[in-house]
C-alpha cells in the first residue's frame, strides 16, 4: 500500500527546522557546560531547592526533581517567548530574508569568536544576588536566571535567536527556543536528581572546558559561514528533496 505523506513531510521539512533543532539543543548543552553555569551549579541547586550546598547529596530526590524542574520551567518560559518573538519578526520581514540571513551569519560568527574568548567584551557577566527561598520561588528564580545571565549566555543564545528568525514563524521560533532549553535544562534536572554522581561529570567538564569551548565556538563559526555564503539554504533544499518525495511505502 502507498500512503501519500506529502503534507506531513512538507510540514516537517519546511524551512530549516530539522537542521536547526539539533543545533539549538547543542547550543543549550554548550551553555550548560560554559563557565557561567557549571562552576556555580551547586549554588543554583541550593537556590532552587532551598537545600544547603553541603546537604545536596543527601537531599530527597523528589524535592530536588521538583525544584530543578520548576527552575527550568522559569527560564524556558522566558526563552521560548523570545524565540516566538524573533520567529514572528522573521515572518514579517520574509522579503528581506536573504540579506538579513547574511547579517545574522556574520553575527553568529562574532558570537562564535566571543564564545572561545576572542571578544572579551561579549563575555561580561551580570549576576543577581538572590536568596535561596526554595520550591515556591523556583520558577521565578529560573526566570531571573534567564534575565541575569543573558549577557553571559549571549553567544549561544544569540545563535538560537538568529535561527529562530530564519524560521519566519512564531511557532517555529518558539520550538527552536524550546530545543535550546531542553539542552540547557535537562542537565540541570539530572544534576539535581543525581548530584553525588554528577559531581564526577563536573570534574570532567572542568578539565575539558577549554576543548569544549573551542569545539562549540568552531561549530558556531561554521554555522555563520553557512548562512553568509548561502550554503545553509542549499542544505535546506537538499533536505526537502530527500524528504519531500511524498510517498512512503508500507
């Protein structure tokens, strides 16, 4: 039997979503592994759960799961709203898409260079002094986390918002921002639930942080080059060709 899957494949492959979502998720992981997050993770976990840092390893998993999930929900609401805004803006300016994509490509290259430390002014940090108030305020703390650390996360977050703009719809922009939050938020939750075991991963990340930074920055620069040269659009066309035959044999 032959099933006409044209509408499905066209919807899935439309734009660059299949290419952009893994990039957005990887950007979230890079943000988690950055110096903005990993060294301060015990403090964040203490804030969001109301458990003293020295007691995190013995805290109840249910409390750690609830606190970290609510915290992630807070900054997800902020970033997804921003992604929807940029996606909607891209739709309104679709006729200028080619030129703006080139500009965004240049910005992403700059973000990549900033991520590896070659543009220090873009790596400034704004830290908010917030008392640890526990589960009730965990979503608000997550929202404030997103606001307070945007300057520090701007290289990777800027890449995602640029991709959200190229999607040209609010829904797709929000989906990309959500993928970014999955990459950033899941490690928070895993670290909270299995803090004692996760501390070994902290050590590995710290030892290899420079290598991770260089690789992440290099990937961002490569993405920017794809946008500037127009090769990103070529990849999209190839993907549509591969998925857009419209026929699936059952």
